[in-house]
């Protein structure tokens, strides 16, 4: 049940401040709240609760506000609630009518907030916030001659998941222990005698592997074969119980499917003397994760969701996300089409990596008069004259998307995703992009306010502007 709130958007003057509490109207959370069209978002959010019965759900402002606060400070669910309870500015941001000493909700409600605000919903909210803050001079006048205008920057990265580094022995041990839990539960429910599965011997083999510092290949391979044998025995026992009419719970059914898949992959790699397999599972509790080969100096392989992000007039947008290692070049055409839908014309240039420059994308851009940055395909021509000025400018402008990735991972939690569900992991990435844009919009808004209060004076034909963001900036 959702109780629609036909309220007028709470302004700072309407916030009930206790006697003796003096709040600063220029606080960043007050300014961030002004950048979000809460009333319009509230109407769309209320449509997700058609049932008029049940407990009243929390408002969108409280749900989205709490998630943005958590993303800003990297708090846990419990710490996020505690900080909101203690901070009047955060209480204003989540939409409370006044300061209160009680917690506005339980920490467990954060899980429901992440489930309701999924990836698609957050992308829509991001677009509505951008449209709400769009000024007349933000979007230039469309070209009357049908030419292209603007720059679209596109790149891909990976958001690593908070899991332990996957090894064959660790995965097989997780499979074995969870298979034993299923066997114990089925025997207890049906009053069956527990079969002999040699769990103590299997645990001893696993501990011998863990405690050994140097694991030679010739020594490790027989140990993996033993662990595969223990898992195979457990699978046969569970299958026998299922044939006798036993039923698994929902959680046990998920475990059972993961157990069989990991065993098949590990058996295939053992028999074929390889360490790669299609759709390899790297985590028992999050079987949708896949290894993403990045080739970076810090980590050649990362485990998490891969996503494409575009920059249009300094605004970030999540174009595509997946747990599979997809080819980034397939996203270029759809990204350009969405740019055309927003502006009514194509970009003049697209700044992207070399991987986006395949024949399909080059022909698509050529037919529409779009210049795709980067060198030409094939070997360089004998007397080719390259425009170094244009190439250097493209490389310099493309740094903006790399800076966006750095801010996403350094400031808004995309460097380590701690959510446990598949849908909440994707929504966490979309929330990081939304928080990045909101921070950018707030910074631009503060610059406009403070620009009228800047102190300036002439020093040898130079004007020195003192601003809020830096000690001084010298402009010729």
C-alpha cells in the first residue's frame, strides 16, 4: 500500500527547526534537495503500489534520499539510518517535516528501497532530474541546415564485486559444504538415516590444500580430483533423495542448480587440462558473476558487472550493463540513436576507444556525417598526412569520461559493489551515475550563486577571482 502525498515540495523555510537549532540554507544537502523534482517523481512512484491495503510504504523521497546518502558516504545500512537520525540536514533531504530524534525507518528497509528502485527506474529518475535542471542555454539551437552538432563520449569499465578471489579449491569446498547442508536438511525432514559421505575426510583434504604455502601443479591436481569425487558423491545422494519424492525449498533449489553447474564446469576443466570454460561461475552465492578480462595494470581480470557510460554536455548516462563480457562496439549505434532522440540531430563527433572502430560502426557514422575519433583501420598509407591537432584535441576531450569513471569509483562506491542480489547490483551502478550527476548539478548551481559574490581586483592587468572551490584562479 502506498499513501500518495499531495504535498508541496518541502522548502528549507518549511522545515521545522527546534529552538536553538540554526541550520545553514547554503548547506550542500539543502542545495541537492532543490535539484530534484520530488513532486513529479512521487506521482510516478505511487503507480507501483496499486493495492490499497497493507502497510503504508515509505515515500520516494525517503527511499531515494537514503540511498543517495549511503552512496555518498559509503555507509552500511545501519550506519545510514544512524546518520540520518543524528543529522538535521539529512533529515531534511529525506523529506521529514522537521527534526526528530527517532529513526525514520529501520535499517532493514534499505533492502526494500534497493529492490523497488531498480536499474530501469533509476535511469528514468536520472533523465527527469536532468530535464528538471535543464536551462535554455544548456541545449544549443538545433542546426537549421540539417548538420550535426555536439560531442558524444563513450567508454566502458567494470564495477568489481565484493567477493573473495575465486579458486577451484574454494569453489569446490563451497559446493561440498552446501551439498552437505541439503543432505542433512532432507534427512531431518523425512527422518532418513544420514548416508556416509566422508565429510571429515573431505574437510581434511581441503585444509591440507589451504595450509600449504607452495602448491605445485603436480601436487594440486590429485587434490582437486579428490574434491571432485566428494562432490560427485554428494550429488548422487541428493539425486537419490529427489527420486524418492523429496522436495527442496526455494533456497535449496537455487543451491542445487549452482552445485550441479559448478561441478560440471570444474569437471570439464579438470578433464581437459584447462582453466577456462564458457560462462564460468566465480562465486557460489552470486553465480551470475563472470570474470571480465580488462588487461589493466592493477588487475588483469575483474569480477563484477561491466557497463558502458556516455557523456553528453558533461552529463553521464548509463547506456548498457551486463555481467557477461560483451563487446563494447555493439553499444555504439544504440547510444548514437538515443543521442538523436534527445536532441533531434546526430553528434558532430564521437569520442571512443579503438575497439568501437569496426567496419559496421564506421559505415554507420559515415552515412550520417559523424566523425568517429581514432586512426583508420588497416596499415597506414604511404603518404598519409595525419591531423595531429585534431587527434590531440580528441584525446584531451576523451579524458572527461575517464575522469567520470574515477569519480564513480572514488567518490560514489562503484569501485566495490557490496550488494548481494543481481538486481540490486545493477541498481547500485545506476545509483552511482545518478549521484555523480546530482553532485555535478549542485556544483554548477553553487558556482552560479557565488559568482555574483566573487571578490575581484586588478593586479598588473590580471583579474583574480576568489571562489568557494579554490583559493584563487588567475584569468588573463
